[in-house]
């Protein structure tokens, strides 16, 4: 049996991803010719829950899928990834969430999501005490309604559980929700959209983290191939250059980062150790060498 409060709870999105490979990303009004397509398990919530499990944590998911083939695919892949899915609800009103992503020859990508059932997660469901048994860390993203994130974060705060928010994609955040976030993780684009300034290098990533640190206890700004910077409310600073790897695909690297960060934090690691583990997991993902730890039982 897992130790008390060592489980990572992810409340978030589940998407059936349709991946398209092409030489380049199409410009506006352009029809690009792709080379192949394939289905993929996705959604930031689902990806991060699986990534936490792969990084060694016990992982539990709260989300919603439709009563369709996409939903069955998503549930099967959660279970196959070792994630507890009994709190993933099936809704009949709409289809499962899905996305279409185009990846170019350099490994860069662009995507469009259709949220579907992810918008129908009932906030009241987060009050179920069974969801919180053994939870040591809550992970959230912005692909589900803020009302659900707020309900989850409120329950976590009442139980003394830290809240990690991967604020992706960017959207305005209410003060009621913002004050419940313990650790904010954003990439360079999201940091700039939050008013932290442009991020082009490790130095500017550190400045962006400092600019956001007045609103959150801990801020981590990831800057892709440049590395990451972190800043805490107590003025603890961290700047970590990225590992140099050959890029296979950047798609999903941010989710690998969050999963490994969560697994390290719930195991008791300090911020620096957790950031190093997360950065390494993201680098290996980009290089096509995803890490699979042996999770505790």
C-alpha cells in the first residue's frame, strides 16, 4: 500500500489527439501536405498524470470523457499508464475532448483543441473525501474551467495540500484562485502574457519569475532550450541551463516536466532537486528517450 499522502492528484483535461506530420507548419490560408497521421492519448491533465506515474509517483486522475470511442480510448490509456481512473466521469451530453496537432520536420508543433466533456466536470464532485485519500500534491492546468480548478484548489488548501498550477494555455485568473496556487509553472509565452516581460534567455526567464513572484509563493518559468528559472516568495533563486539534446519532438515536453516535478515534490524533494529532475525528464522526452521509473506500490 502507498504511504500516506504520497499520491499525486491531477485534475484536468483528457483529449484524443490526432497528430499530423508535415514538412512545415501551414501559414494562414495555406493547405500543407502531410506525410502521416496517427491517434495519441493527450490532454494536459492526462499527459501530466501519466508523466507523474512514469516518474515514480502514485498517480490519480479526476476528469471527464464522453460516452464514445474516444472516451474509451482515453480511459484505457490512463489505466495502461498506471493512473487510477475511478474518478474520471463519463458524460453523455457531449463528445470527449480532442485536438488536432501538426508537427513539422524540426519537431515544432501547433495544435487546436475542442474541449467537449472536459467542460462538464462538476466542481461539486471535488468535495468527495475519497478523492483526497493519500493525496500529497495537486496538479492543475487551464484546459478545464476555472470553477473546477478553484474547487479542487480550495479542497486542497483545506487539507494542507500544495497546489501546482501549470497555467497553460494562458487565461485570466481570478484572485480567489490565484491565492490558492503554491507553485506556478509557465513557459516563456505564458509568462509574457501574464505581464512578466519577454523571455528570450535564462536571464530574462529569471526576471520574469521575479516579476511574478509577488503573486505566487513559488514561480517556475521554463524557457525551452535555454533552461528554466525559479523564484520564491522568500527570494530563493534558481537558474538551470537546459541539457543539450538532439530534438526529436518538443510535443509533450512541458507535460513530462510537470509530471516529473510533481513526482519529485510529493516524494519530499526540495525545489532545486525537483526542478533538476523535471528538466532532465523534459530533455529526455524531447530527445525521444522518455524516462520510465518504477513507481512505488
